[in-house]
C-alpha cells in the first residue's frame, strides 16, 4: 500500500486518477471506512484501484485468498493500534513498515526450513519425549489438574486398524489448524458447534520448482527475488520466487561443480481461493514453463537462452484458510476462554495471523503463559 503518494514508481502501478484518489486517505477522518473486510476498508480509504492493482495480488500470493475474505488485521495483528495513532491507512502502514523494514520479517534456514522438523524430533527425544505418528487426536479432557488427550492410532495405515491411545499431561498445547482445534475444544465447551462449522476451508495449492539453466538470469535476476501476479491475466501462477536470488545459501549450493554456472531455482505457486482446481503434474510443469518465461524472461527479450533441467511438483491441500472477520472473532473469543483454563494453550496461524512473523511470537507467548 502506498505511503508516499509522490513516489515516482507508484505511477507504474496506478493511474494518475488512482493516485489522487489514494491521496484522499490523508484528508479523510479516521472513523471513515468500512471495517467489514480488508478490501472494503482499503477501497473506502484509498479507492478500488489500489485494491485491484496492489492489495489483491498480495492477498492472493501471501494468503491464497481474495481480500474481500480477509479481516483488516491480516495486515498486522496490531493494525488498529497503529491506525489509531496515525489516523490514516497510509500512516499506519508507514509505522508498521518502520517496525519491520522490507525483508526483515522474511527468514530462512540454511539448508531448507525442513531441517526444523529433524531438529524438533531430536530435541523432543533428547528430553525423553515420545512422538506419536499415524494418529489423530480424537478428544481432550481436564480432570484433577491434568489434561488427557485421546488419540485414534492407526497401527496399519492401509488397513485402518484402530486402537485408542490416551496421554496425560500437566500442560497441553494445541497447535493444529482451526477445524481440528475447534473440534477438540468443543468437547470441553471452549468452542461451540457453530464455531466449528464456521471454520473456512483453505485452498488447494501446488508449488512447481524448476531448475533452470540461464546464465544471464543467474547474473542479473530480472525480478529481484520474485513477483506476485494479479488474477485475470495470461499468467496462471499467483506468485514466483527466484529462490537463489532470495537465499544466499541456495545460490552457493548451485555453484559448480555440483551444477552448471547458469543454474537457477525458480518456484511458482498455483491455486487461488475458490479455484477448487487440482492440476495434473505434467500440465502443471508445462504451465510453469510458460509462466516462467512470461515473468522472468520477458525483460531480456530474445537475448537470453534458457533450458529447464528438472522440475518438482508439491501439492498442499486445504492450505491457508482465509482469516475472515468472522474467524478472527472466533479466535479472539477462544483465546479469552482458553486463558481461564490452567495449563492449556492454543496456537497456530488461525489464532495469530498468517506468517512466521505472527505465528512464532504467538507460540512463544503461549509457552510463557503455561510455564
């Protein structure tokens, strides 16, 4: 969202009339603007053009949904506090950016974030813990100062031979998606059946990772670390990341002799909320090649030669359910009820907001509350 309406690059994204409409945010009273959803609020403050050309592509790429389905706090968990101090949308966004400059909230793990799983497993086992896999938590209860969790364990996942396992503990952290968490909490009257039914479904997302040989792209990333794409155009991908331009460790891994001197790793993301489309792998790869050319190679014209050396497709079902205003209200009410129960914490993106910058601090707060 624009914070400086005289910034020259803003004219690339918005028309002159769009910029002037967005500038009205500075004169509008702070009370003006629908709080029904993110799109409505931004449209009232800055105009529909800002929503269509700037907000919608970001919402689609980051949240995999339409801004009409997002609560305004999707911008930041404490957005309204910033807004009340600034008195305008642009002022609030400017303050939020000052607390987290561009790129500062983006973190990675050298070698891949998947290493966190192995580290977590090792830490739990070192502390004498047990990890139960191929199982589903079916109920929780609180008796005599202890929590009980019932698991339906599948001894043979293919045959679904069930056995119920019960675990007791002084403290319990529920760190699942909203439907599973609300289902468990409904069993102890911390959530209602209406709240369970209100949990929105996520999107079916596919990630296509391409290994591309292009010396010119390696030496001069044409889109920086990547791009987000508005819906409705010729490009099917909603976003793309030039992974080795974003993460130095990936670029180092690609160095010869392991790979050629022109190797690049490009990740393209597919699946917008409501699509309901699960593409077949071959079709996805073919589409990814077309989208890669449109996004990354267009700036080079016909000068650059490129070849896709390999491709990997990863599917995520029911991912990133939208943080709707109704769901944010449910999360707030659940948090209030959970606070009255000793030794219980509930965390996850549906409670904290999307992104590591929101989920990690929330999880840390939960740990402190039940120490």
